[in-house]
C-alpha cells in the first residue's frame, strides 16, 4: 500500500509524481518557457504522449498543481545539476580561519599552509589571523614577514582580497580561492594514500616474529634431568 504523502525523512525527488501518479483533476501545464494554461489531467497526459515526453508535477502545493512537459531523465539531471551548483555557492560562502604567530615554527607554518590549501581547494575562503603577544608588538616586521611567506605558498590556490593590514594587536587578511581552471591541484590530497616508508625504501617486510628459544629453558614435561628419559619399556 503506497503512502499518500511522502515521509518527512525522504527526499522530494524520490516522491516526484509523474504521469499517472498525479492525483489532481486539473493541472497548470508548462512546456519550456510557454504556459499552456489550466487543463484536465487526461488532456495533459494526452498532450504529453503526443510530444513524446512526460508530465512531471513540479509544484504540488499550488492550486491547481503546476506540471511540466519534459523528459523525466532530463528533468532529474537538470535538478541534480542545480543542487550541485547551489552546494558550490554554499562552500564559497564558508570561511575557515587559520591562526599564526610571529615566532611560529617552520614545521607548524607548513601544517597551517597545508590546511589552508585544503580549504581553498574545496572552494572555501580562508581568513588568516596573526596575533602579537606582549613585546612582540615592537617587532611587527616579523609578523608581516610570516604573512608574506604564507601568501607566497598559497599563491597557486588563492589570492588575498586585500593587502594584509594591522588591526589592533594582529594582522588580518582574507584569501579567496582561485577559479578551478586557474587553480593548481592540491598536492596534499593523496598524501594519506602513499605507500609506507618500508615499501619506498625497498626493504623487506619484517617477518612475523616466532618463538625465540630461551637458554636453559626446561622441557615441556617440567624436568630438567628426567631420570626416566633413557628407560626402555619392554
């Protein structure tokens, strides 16, 4: 028995009404950019058969419901493409923050750059915030030098929206991702799939350790000098 209404946990595409599954008596029909007006469901189905397409309900809550004359496969493809494009815009509106310090270790700076590159390759913006602590404000040139190195490292993946500027006790800069056609490939994407170091060095894999004999280990029967060891039973 089919449900008259879709479940709240199900996607709307799985309950898309097409052709004979439409329940309304009258529908408003649209074909391309042209509106054909309100006609009966039977007339709309006959019109769909004449054009070799499907009757797809696109606005079930309207009165009467709005249906489109289109191939169902083409309709689902265009709908999925629009949803994918909307997700790209959502990623572009997301901002990830990376915090630095004037005395950051070179290794830590490389990790921060790696994170920023990953965010930019996922079409996210990156906000870089460098904070001065205590007497570090007396040597702001060190902070700007760190920001300069950071921007040079991520240049193939993103560009700053404005020049780094000092705000309060820190330096801030916003980085936007480059277009996909101009953006370099993420060099850290396949880092986790690299073979282990033992395979890279062509060293043999360590064998499974077996039982190492222990000096003066007693035999399994528990006697070191078994008096019945040489006894022959006839």
